[in-house]
């Protein structure tokens, strides 16, 4: 079983109908979301035995989130419940389909996550990331879960999925990120996030709206425009440093340009993206997380040693599978990852 731990929230996504002539704004449509939540649903749709570990509100949005998990075949027995409201993320869709978010996360249920007892013996992998590793007090509990389960030999995967508007002290977060690396087997992140974590992108290091109070907490970016020239070199240099700190492999996403894997033994392999008409990119990175874990399992590589031993042909198969899955997600509105049958076609 693969356990995905982290936040579940509601995305408020603008309808496809633009503002009316009288200035009325488009309706905001509620959609189930949150990076870890999307990853769990995507894994369930691919057919991987999956459980979700989080704290979910007892409000109507929380019930809808649980129903979405159950509908995807995801085990919810590790979900904690609370009366606090569900967190909201207001999406801003750019003309190219990339998404930015403003978060309403103060006093929400997911922030009060408690460290659960030792995970069941059947658990082979643990995936974490996004807001859940930023917003306290839950962030410390998720961090403790990562460290404890890694020490027990559970395969661990991390997608930071950086939301700069939620991070009041970027340098402190970067240091905390580096402290996680000895406990991570697979690190997956976008080029954009890698630049930010390397300290090369200072344009999103907070600002007047970087708090998490009653209003929108700033914007994080769901698009992945890629880094050019010196940016790409900085990403690769940072990734090599991070590999030396612990992970067996790092997967970098480049938006429509595809994915790259870097391994501790110095290999680098890139596959192109799949051509698709992009509706939006919501959930694309989360789909990549799920597809990587699902395909790694098919290669019997959900262990640190097995991951390190994968050959180039194995990685090419895994990355191409992830690229296909993400392309399908981008071809439809919202975080709607593919089912296994769609990838088998």
C-alpha cells in the first residue's frame, strides 16, 4: 500500500465563461483539491492500493472530499476529522492554462493534523508535500511522520510544490527543506520550484500578502514555464547538491518540455512531454507524483536500493508513463487525473 499524507482542500476555479458585459465576474466552481489529495486520487484511479493520511473537516466540503477519495478506491481509515472549516484555494487561470492560487487556510482542519501511530506493516511507500509541510502546527507532525517512517525503511517520496505566499521566511523554509533530504528516497519537483528552493528566484519570496490570515494568503504557481540558460544550470547544480544529501533520484518537471531524472551515480535522462491542448494545469504535477509511484511499483522499485539500481530503459518507461498521465490531466478542467484504462489505450 502507498500512503499519501497531506492536505485536502477545495479549489475555487473560475468558470470558463468570462466576465459579462455588465462587469459581473465569472462564477467560482468548487473542486476537490490539495496536492496530496490529488496524488491519492490519481493513485487510486491507476489501480494502486492507496490510503490517505490527513485531517479533514466534518463540514460539507470535508464530506465531499472523503466521498471523492472513496470513489477513487482510496482507503480513508488514516484520516483524522475535525470541526474546523475546510481550507480554500482560489485559482487564477492564465491564458496558457497555468494556475496560481490564493489560499484561505487560517484556522482550518488540516492544519491541526496530529502524528498518527506507526503506519500499518503493509505500507511500502509514503508520499508527502505541498502546504502540509509549511502550515503549523500540522507541518511539524507531517515532518515527524516523514522522519519516523523513513527510519523504519518505508520508501519516501517528496514533492515540495512550493507556495511562496504561504512561506513567511523563505530562507528558513529552504533550510528546513534541506533537512528533509536525508529521509527522502525520491524527490520530485518542478524547475520553477527548484529555482526557488535554490534561492535563485527572489521575485516570489513573499511580500505584503504572504501571511495566512483571514484573506487570501498569496499566490503559488501551478504552471511550469521552465528555466532557460543560467536558470537551467542553477537547477542542475542545486539538484546535484540535494542528491548528495540523501535522495537516490530526483525527477524534475519542465512543463510541456517533459521530465528529467537525475541519479546519485551521475546519470541524467530526459523524456519529452506529450503534445496536448491544455485546458489548465491544475493537478498535473500531482498526477506526475502518482504516475511515478505507480510505475515504480510496477518495476518493483519502491525501495531505496531498487530505485538506485534502475537502468536507463526503466527510467525512460517510468518518465514516459508520467508524461502521458499528466498530459491527460492537462487536457481537461480541474484536477481530473486519468484512470488506468485511459493510459492502456
